[in-house]
C-alpha cells in the first residue's frame, strides 16, 4: 500500500486536483486531494475530488458540430494524464479494417492512427450508485478517425481498448459493443511529472504489450488544424457481428491540449490489430484532465438498410 505521507513515496505522488474551471467547481468546499498509483491488482487511488460542474459543461455547446442529444446522458467519467500519440498512414491501409458503413477520414491526404494511454476516475452511471472497485482504472486505446458513409458524420473508431478493470471490460462489451480487453496495467508519476505507463493484455488471442513514459512540456498547443481534427470528436462508432452500425454520442469541453514528449519502449498494440506504424516520430499532445459525458448506444441499422438511403455528399 502506498503511503501518501511517506517521504520515500513523495516523488511518486501526482497531485490530481485541478483548479481549471473545465472540470472542478471552484465554488465548492475545499478538500484534501492526492493520489497516484494505478495497477490492475490494486486500482484504487488515494483520491478525493470536488464535485464536477455538470451544468457548466453540459450548457457549453458552441464548440460542438451538432447539438447535444435530446435523450439524457447515461455515464460520466474524468480522463487524466492523457497522451495523444498519432501516426499518419495511407488511408488504403485502414479501409479493409473498418466496417462497411464507415469511411476513413483524412487530414492533408493521410489517415491517422492514435495510441492513447490515460487513467480515468469519477466514473458514474446515471441514477446508479458508484460501484466499489470500478471507479478508477487505467485505459489504453487504439483508434482512427472516420465518417459515417451515409450521413458524413465524423467520429472515432476503436480497434481496441485495454482496461485494468474486468468489470468495466465486460460492461463496455455488453452495453456499448466496444472491443475492450482486460489487461494488467500500471501508471506511476515520477519526478518532473513524468508518467510511466505499462500495459500487458491478458487472456486474449491478440496479445499486446505497451511500455512508455511521457509528460507535458507545459506549453499549450495551437488551436485548430490537425489538433482539432484528431481530438474534437463527439461520436464514436462500433459495429456488431453482422456489420450493423451503432453510435455513441459524447460531450466534453474543448480539449486543453499541451505539447508533450514521449518515449516508447514497447508498442505492439497496432501490430496486434493488423496495423503497421510508419518509422516516423508521432505527433504528441498531452491533456491533464477532461470530464466526459456519454450517451447510450444508438443503433444505426445494417449495411443493407443504410445502402438503401442516399448518402450525404462528403464535406471538407
């Protein structure tokens, strides 16, 4: 057990209460907040956080490309110490890996594949109490960027999502049809706010291992351009066994991105899913934290049904 007050552990403690208005209510009473160590066998963090400014987040929508869904959200989470690592690829290398109803979205003529490690907390299902042991854990995802072929709606498509909590893995597979995998994971914060991250997939026919360390450079990213293309996505798509497409709407404030540096010791996650990354340096961004609201899975129909409707012309 980590002792947050012990001198030997102070270098490994990461302060997780943020003063940014995007996620915590500055008007609420102060709390003592610390926390830091994440592992699959002991996912609990030593953490207390102030309540989220739900109304502020849900009422800020001018940055969205389409309105919030009329139905209520079903889950909220906070994503912490997140790294976006992106590599460009020819779109033709991803086309056959996508469901029929999706097409590769490109920027400057290239598709982009992202490897995204982070840890999440403050997980809550609407109208349900918090589930002990399932409120904080690491996650690592492999993703690309797509458009729905008939509506031209942009979104994210996940090739895989690894998580350290088996309950979360089974729940996400059941209710959101997402390709989650159970993994042994560990996240530590070292000196100079360096994040050490490791993941080893378990009980899978597609083994995948990841070792990296990364940190923010303390400088904000330029807004717009490739950064917005990669991160400002408010829907994710997934397909069932027969190719039927579904969508999950999400909402958050604009990403507070910072320039980052990273070293990847092991990263065979893309290869496990038939993707060969180029031998080039990735585009890196870091986000300290972001609160996210998630809506229920929404069925969009089978490929045959969608082919029967006229597609919307592709936009910019």
